[in-house]
């Protein structure tokens, strides 16, 4: 064995007289909080962040002009005004006002030696900096929050010149509006004033700022990672050593301290810049993407959002110049359009960044819409309008749908997203669930029809991440599907009120990546790629989703359930506008094809699109849900009023083409009309269901001549006419009672016991409550003995989110209301009606309960429905008004209509998942059925429902006080109906009845007894045969048609859906007077997918062309018909019965 006594020895000392270096770790960790800001800010790092600061008039000249009132002048308008001198410390306001500043700075010559010179402008609110020629440069966020950005970097050429002029527009609102008491969701303080805290010319100490960012990252590593990891301890040692090395007053100590940070980040890491992401792991587990979620309206109105968009996006364009790895994604075509219209230079800059691949449009929708309440067609239009805008402006469509903040997501959405040309979907709101934790991060979302999309719900649990170590780490540690995929998306940047990523976030991410290039305790983060690329890699990694779990049906948010009801007038405006635009498109399409009496009629595509854009805008996920401030609803109501006015005008123009001489007939329009003895009543049916309707007709004053046209005159002077469209067709005529009519009657004890019945159904009110709902034909009682239905008030005090939430405990405190002050207002034979009145605290509720002589639909065995028309003067606070019916029916699930289908939800509380659905969203109906029988509640403007056990409820009104202090106060008019039906829901006519309930006839008055029409009562231009479960909903002209006066090939687009969840084979019959050349099945964007075979059977005496279509459950199909040349019309006089003798139908053969 070799001798080792000659081996060199190290210098380890033999004696040790010191105390040892055992640290008290938690005290060292706590020490880190004293290095920036706080009590020691005059001597710690914060004291050296700026080298120079000037605010004197010799270097800074300020002038201001305050726009009058709440006006929002353009740059050009503002520059024409007279500005006055201003100074730092001046106060300006009140809330929501806009102020324009002319700024001139003189820069000391010796400042050229410094790396950077900035103008620091802090108005305490939001602002935007422009060049003197009106180009937006960047946003300003005043105040001292985490979203603060008050620095504007003076360009180098201006520093060399020594002077610089620019313009600032400041707006008197914070990032989250102006809440009156500091609570974010409080109503706005309309009289807030702001102070100009800073208007300084400064030289930042760039080396010190670099040390601040170094230290911030190190401290985040210490606070995030487990204490037993090497990296956590190493970061703590480095941060502590930085504090030891730094000396106030020693300039060189800053650089030495930064050198210490390299022990964690790696030597020379900063010089690598954006190339730091090219080192280390080839596969990143966390993908960083900059984002700026801007609520299109919320705690601020639409017009303020327009400014937020410009501020936020100009800031991102500026950051892209300094951080080449920065990629920014933003959704909502509406916001891009605002930018295009209001800020053309900035739009050009954004377009350039889109072309270079740095700025990524995403989402494909018009706005980030609510996904509970818009109709299926409205959701489709969100994507049609969005995708067409993106494609027309930027040459490409979006590939990823993007709804991170919507309050739950309908199970119809996967099919709609795929139909709009996308297969990926990003969301995260379900991380807010207040009962159950959603079990997946990455999964296949399978819709109600079986269509799937690849969904990622970021484990970071936010779309406004701050790009911290904790955020990056959470992308892995909170991922719920690591067995399938370990990749997650980090969506970072200040949001809701805008702003987006800040420089400090991008700096932090570079340091985090540098750390993971040398250590393995954190997942590596990558930058410089897109959301679409993230999903592409995710799809490949999971074998096109085969290794992922599935989630079937809706993504129900266990939170914000009150949004189905808050702001009832907005819910009504949405439903009525959707149906109005459906009808406008239907009638205008027919008018453009016939053009019989108005040869120069052109399909008003531009005007219809304008109306649609207004409706789609109001479907934003904080507007339609009722969770915005009152100013937003002032704007929204104006938009609905405009849509209603324009829609009615468009209908009148269209009706003039094939119902010349006719005019709108309603109780409201009677004063403007002249009536003759030879006039008559006709109605247009915009549905494709045969139907019978009882309609109200004015019969007083000049309209008294219409008494001969009605079957019944009520005590209130209103006539009731019976319109017969039972044979199908678009035109519906008035007529007398049918042999199979069931005249209703009312029985009463004269005080509080009333029975309203016909030979089909019967309802009893006793003691102010509904005590009996009875099927007369079957002899079946539908309300359990001892129970009663009617209106009920619940105490509604959410735990925090007032307008958003209704908590499960509201069901524990109910007050049953009693109908009172009864009066009979109609006694048959066509309609019987009882008027009731309820006084509750400061509110008055008037409900008229009606029963007609006809069934809800023409389906065999259809029952009559009970109609409840309510006029409510509502002045409650934190009370919830509902209507309920306890039913002698048992089922573990109730059925609620959703977009293009329905969803079943539990009536029990077996699990917490079941219990969570105590308040749910439905559209036109909610139904509780068992074998043999069921009862549905129909809605014409309400969306909140519930079924707890056997009690079926519809939610009518709430009364939150935040963020709108006056939510729902005042007058409301709305209706609902109760429809008993034979057989289970799947055997019933509920969807058809609900459809008709929401689609009133368009009643017309014809001045003369005889008018030529291009439509026959024999049938519509389109008929669906062979499957009662398939509904033809939409008729419109093709998106790419030429609507000029030049005759070209026209297209007609039809949208059909299967409504019951089963297969169907249908024949779509097209009338011979449409010369159909070709037919295609398309997606929602009207891209042709397959050609359909047109068959014209010889045995079809009417000459209809037949298109055969196959459906699976809840499938939506879009059919595009190419209509060719025109041939001269052939007139055929058709006979009619007494009541339809007014019509001389011109049957057109155009094939």
C-alpha cells in the first residue's frame, strides 16, 4: 500500500474559535422584506432607483384642456381647443371625464450620458400618450398598485435634440372604475377627483432596477419552493448576500450585488437577452403568452373600454420592440373594430405586429360572450361575425376559441366552435367553483351532440397571471392530468380593466428561465410561441386527445348563479332582439327573392349586420348577466331600443314587397292607423310550425270597425281574434271558432276561490295560492294534496358577489305570496282571464292569468297552456321573486332547454355535484316529466330555473345593489306559461309550444279586401317532412352574396337542428318558385362541406324539390341553396273561405 503522508493537505484550520455560522432561516427569510420600500426606503434599494428627478417649470411645461361633461373627443377635436397652464398637484375630475395635456420637456444636455431618460406621469387614473400628430404610443396606469405604469421613455433622438413635445389624454377612472367606497364591486362614485401626483423628468438607475428585478425573482423562489430544496436555499443565500453587499451611497455595490444573483441565474445570463429561452430544456412544460383581458364593459361603460383597448394594446406594441420574445394574444373582434375606427394609426401598428407573428388574434368571436343565455343562433353569429372580421382584416381565421371568464359554458358550444372552424378551446372560470373542484386541466370536451374540442383549463387558475415564480410553478403542481400531459399555458398580464403584461413581468420570466436552465426544481417556461402552437403540440402529445379524459355536457359554473336573473330588462332585450332579427332575416330573405311589388328591394345586409353587432355586443359576459354598473345598462338599453326601431322598420320594408298596403296592427299602433269596413286582419308566421293563436286586436275608437273580425271582446275593450295557421304556411288568416275549440270559463265564490278551465285543463286558486292543476281529460291532479303553487319571495343575501351570486341558503328563507284583489277581465268564449294584484312591501305585482279555447300546438292531445302576464312595480332590495309549482311528478332529473337542444339536471342532492345545481340556466322551457305525464314552465324572457325535488320554479326578479345600486328597480312586464302535457317530455310538444310562445305572429291590417301576395296559405317556401324532432329555425341570405342592384346568383342559407336528442331522417322540401340550382351542407361560416342531391319527384303534384338530410341527436345543419335565374310569374287565382277571401295569391313558378 502506497504511503500517503506526503499528499498535499488543504487549508482546513485546526482550531476554531468562532461562534459558528448556523443561521436562523426564517429570520433570514423575513429579512428580505426590508430590502425594498417600507420603513427603510430611504436607505435600502428603493433609495437608489433614480439618479435624477426634475419637476420645475424650466424643464417641464404642462397645458391642459378638460372636455365638457362626459364627452370623449377625438385627438383632432381636442387639439383645436384652447389649453390653459397646469402644474403638478392640480386636481381634475369628476369621474369619467377626459382631460387632454400638452407636454413640453427640456432635457439637460449632460443626461445624454445615461442609458435612459423617462417622463413620469401619474394622474392617479388611466391615461394614454400620443405623438403630436396623434399616434398612440402607450398607456399609463396611475396610482400605486401592482398594475402601475407611469413611465414614458424619451426617444434617443429627442434626448439629443434636448426638447420633446407630446400629448397625453387622461381619463378620470381607475383600472377598475371608480368604486365609491374602495370595494371593487361597489357602485361608482360619480364625483371622484384625481390629483396629478407626478409630472417629472427622471433618470432611472437601470442597474438598480435590474437588481430590483433580480431580488424580486430570488425572493419569489424562496417563497414558492419547498424549504428542503437546494434551489430554495440557494436563492435565500443569494438574496441575503445581496443585502449584505449593497451599500447605500456606494454606486459600485449595485453591480457587485447583481453579480451575486448570477449564482442562481447563471453567469452572463442577462447578456443573452431573449436567447435565454434557446438554452436549457428543449421541451418547456409552461408556455408563457402575454394577454390583456379587457372586459368590454363592466365597472365602466363601453366608451371607456374603447380607450382601455388603445392604451393596453399600444403598450404591448411598445414592449414588443424591447422584448423580441414577447407574444401577445387578444380576443374580441369588436375591440379590434373599435381600434380600427377610432385609432387608425394604432390599428396599423397592431396589424403589422399580427403580420410579423407577435400579436395574435384569438377566440374567433365578436366579444367574449356569455355562454349561458344567448340563443344557439346568437352564439353562432358571435363566431361568424368574429371570424369574418379577423379574416377580412388580417387574412386568417382564429384556430382557438377563447372564453376564460364566461360564467359557465353550454354543452352546445363544442359543436358551435367546430362549426366556426376551430377545434381548440381555452377557459378557466370553473376554477372559481365554490363547491366542487373541477377535476381536469386538459381534456376532451364533448358536447351534447357528441362533438368534441380539445380544452385546456390552465392550472395557473387565472387569465391575469403576474408571471411570478409561483405562477410558473403552479402550472405544473396544480395540473390535474399529468398522466396524460404535463404542459400548461401561462396567460399573464394585468387584465379585466386592461393593461396587459408589464416590463417587470417579462424581466421576471427571463430570470425564471435562466434559473431553470441551471436547476430542475422549477418547470421550464418558454416564450415566443402562440396559443395555437401550444394546442398543436398538446394534440400531438396526447395522440389527438386519445390519452386525455373526456368531460361530457355543459361546463356548469358553481358560482354566479344569480346572473341568470339579474337585470331582467336586459334579459328581455336580448331574447326579443334575437327573435326580432331572426324574423327580419326570414322576411327580408323572402322579400329579396320575390321582389314582386317592389322591384328595387334589396336585402338590407348592412343594416341587419349593424343590428346583430349591437345585440352581440350586449351579450358580453358582464353585460347580459347583469353584473355591470348602471351606466352600462343605460347604454345597453339604448342599443336594444335602436335594434327594436330598426328591426321594425326593416320588417315593414320587407312586408311592403309581398303584402303591399298592409300595416302593423297592435294595441300601440292603432292611433296612427285608418280602418275601413273592407279591411281585414292577416298575420305572418315566421316559424315553420302549423299553429293557432289567440291575438289581441284593438276594437275601440277608429278600430271599432274591426269588431266584426274578432271572436270576443273583453271587458277592457280589447278584442280577441282567432288566427288559423293549422294547415301550415306563412300567411295566417282570422276566422271563427273551430268545432274542436274548447271555450274557457271561470267559476268563483266571489272572493278568493277561482277556477279557470276548459275541456282540456283546469287551474284552481284558493286562499291566494294555486291549489289545483288538473288535467280534465285524464282526470289527473298535478299538485300534491296539501301543497300549493304561486309566487314566492326568497331572502337574497350573497356572501359577496351581489349581482352575480345567489347562495344555496336563500332557499331556507321563503315567503309565499298570495294572489289578491281578483277581477275577471275576460270570460270567453275564446279567452278567459283573471286579473290579480299583490302588494309586497314597496312593490306591486299585477298578474293576469289566462286560458284560451285552443291547445298550445296543433299536435294531437296537446293541452292548453295557462298564461301568466305580469306587470311589476319592483322596489325591493336583496329579495328574489320566483314562481313555483309543486308537482305530483317524480323524476331524478328535470329538463331545461339550452342552445339547440336541452340538458338534464338533478332534482336531488345525492352528491355535492348534484347539490351545486340548485339554480340553473334554461331558455324557453323547463320541464319535469315522468312516464305518462309532465308539466313545463315556458319563458319568453327569463333564464333562471330550478327544480328541487318535485318543485319546479322559474326565477323572475332579483334586487342586488352592487355594482348597480338600482338594479331592477321600477316597472317590469314579462310573461310565463304553465303547460301540462300527456306523455314524457320526449313524447311531448313542449319545444314546439315554447318556440311558438316566443314567436308571436306578425299581425297586419289590410286596407282593402283583396290583395295580391307572393305567398300562399298552402305552404311556406320551405317545409321539413318526416321528423317532428327537427326544427328549421333560420332563413337568411348568404354571407357572401352581392346585395347590389346587379342581378347575380343568390344564395339562401337555412339552419336546422334536432331538438330531442335522437336521430332523424328528414326531407327538406323547397317550393318550385325558388329556382334552386345547387345545394350544399356548410359549416357555420358557410364554407361548403358537401353537395346535396336535389330530387324533384314526379309524384309531387306541387313540384317541390327534395333534399334528404340525416341528423343525429342535437345536431345542427346549415344548408346553402344556390338560387338561379328568374322566369316570368304565372298567376293562379286561389279560392278561399269567407275569412280568407281577402287573399288573391300569385303563385310563382321560377324553376
